[in-house]
C-alpha cells in the first residue's frame, strides 16, 4: 500500500488519536518492571503528558462502578481499584492545556441532574475540553450497588439512556444564550435560568442547571454501542462513536451504516466522528514488530485469562478446559446462564456466541482455545513499522472507514512513547496529522459542529 490517497473519498482527512486508560487493565503488562500502579496519579500524569506532547485529541478514562465479577466472585486477574473518572480528570485538567478529557459515565445508574452538573463543571474547569463517554450496564451485579439489582435488557437500557442524555442536554442548553458574568452595578449576579421540565421517564422533574456554558458550548458526547439500538442512540445523540471495527472491510461497512442512520435522523452524514478502539505495536522491521506483538499476547493472555474468558460466556466453571486444546464439545445451556454467574452476550445468546467461535476457529485454522481468544481480543492491533502503520492509517481514514483510533495501552505509563516519537512524525510527513494544536477546545480538535440544540438553521 502506498501513501498516495488523492483518489480516495477524503483525500485531505487527518488522523485523530485518543488514548484509553482502561478501568480494569486488560491487555496491560502490569508485571513489567517499569509499570506503575493502576491508581497512582503519576501513571496518569505521565501518560496524559505524553499524549498531549503527541497532539492527541483526547484522554479517555474508563469507569467501573464495581469490581468485575465472574461466577459470583471478584475477578482476581483484573487489577484492583476503580477510581472515579471525573475526580482524576479534574486533577489532570490542572496539568494540561489542550488535550480533551473524556469521562466514561454510566447512563443506567447516574442521575441526569448530577451528571449534567459534574460534567459541565469539568468542562468549565478545563475551558472546553470535557466529554462524556455514554455507557450502559450489561450485567446485574453493578445494579446491586444501587439497590436495583437485576439484568436490564437492551431495549430498556437504551431507552433509559436516551431519556437520561436528553435531560442532561436540555440542562446544558438552558444556559445556551446566557452571559454568566452578571451586572456589577445592579448587584445582580445570578441569571434567570429557565427550569427544565421534561416529559416521559423523568416527568415531574423541575430542574435549574447551575453551571454556565464552556467555550465549546457543552461537553462532547461519545457513545459506544454496536447493536441496532446502540447505533440509533449514537446517531441521535452523539458527536463521536467509540467503535470496535478497525479492520478495513468491517470498518467501511460500519461507517456506511452510521452515515445512512445519520441521514435518516436528519443529520449530515459526516456529523459524527468514528474512533475504533485499537492498539499499535511498532518495530524497526515487520519481524521485530510481530515479535513484540507475540510477546505482548503471551503476557496479557495467561492460562487463567484464557480459561476465564471462555467460562464467562459458558456461565459455569470449566475446570478441565485446556487453553492449548479445543473448545468444550458441549454447548452452553441457556437455562443455566445467569448474569450473576457469567456475562451473557450483549446481543446474542451464549450458544450463538460459541457457535461463532467454532466457525471462526474452522475458518482461521485455530487448533486451541488460546489462539481463538487471542484473536478475539487482539485482532484490532496494528503491527508493523512506523512507515507501514502510517500508510495503513492514512488509507483507512481517507477511505472513510474511520477518523482515527482510540488507543489502548500495553504498557503504563510508557505505552505511548514509541507512537508519539516514531509514528506521529510519519503521519505529519504525509500531511495527515497536525504540527500543533489548532484550537483550544475538544470540539475544535475533532472538527465538530456546534452542539445539537445550539445550531443556527441555514
């Protein structure tokens, strides 16, 4: 593949990067002698400083309202400690000046008024760099923290999330045309903010928002969801979609579907940016990069991780499962699956998931569970030389497959050093990456239009 992209649909498009600081540390080599503690502030500080040096658009912080569980027990293979994202991001706002700050916040359990107030406060504090990554909860154990235990099915989960987002946005937009400075001579400080009185699920609320607008209007909205309901929520509400499709063919199909849905909902087809999750492994030669990638897989996917991954879908212990042998010869029994014991598929039954695994193993020639699990979790990796990866990314972005990557880290805090020092210059040479930040807000970095509800009709 060459770097010539003038004949592609978006010949001038640029690559956007975010970095995802995971809440549980999956895929991270925590045993490395250079690794810092999961909740140690120095790890966050060094990571975000490197990302800002590399002109990244955003720093994503994953949220977990409960330690992950498996078969009724805490998953010991995950790192401990799930700090509140907004508390850490507020501290990081003070030591950065340009990079966006994306707080993952759960729309299933957080109340809209509190969400609107906290996120707007971060947005004002950072002078327009905040964002909300909207997620919902697929398991039941998180609900037990809020005395609402029980699995919430996909339609109800997304309906509640949409009502939540609409109320949050209405609260933010209640300050859209208000100048918060007040009138000193008249000793009038508080503006006349109209109350928000929603219908539907939150009928009866009469809320007055307390936080003025930031330079970007209000926080940018990210959304991650791949079901039909998740995609529709994204095109109705989001500015950016955090997707799982980074392979070119699947990414092009996903992007085309999102564009169709945007137009169907009355939005321009380019109104939403798409940032798949992925990782990048660099080497001086393709062979060196592949060796680094292989070592990373071995470190991340131990025997315990592989077995637990399969047990999670089967919903039961599999003490005889050999990671280097085949999948179990029996199917998950649907009546024995519960969300307390295992995680059912978001959109498919456990049997459908396992049938897909078997089909994939036959197609790819996988002889072991370990090979399958590694592929399922690492197929979104970009592995190669800086020049080769730059060519692939530029081609994908200018083809319209996606707008960049939200990068997962294999090493904390040094996982971005190679990317910033070796890959970013290659992208800049191709005219596909900025030489400096060209704006001050996250909305400007991403090239987004004004927030929905604040746009002037043409």
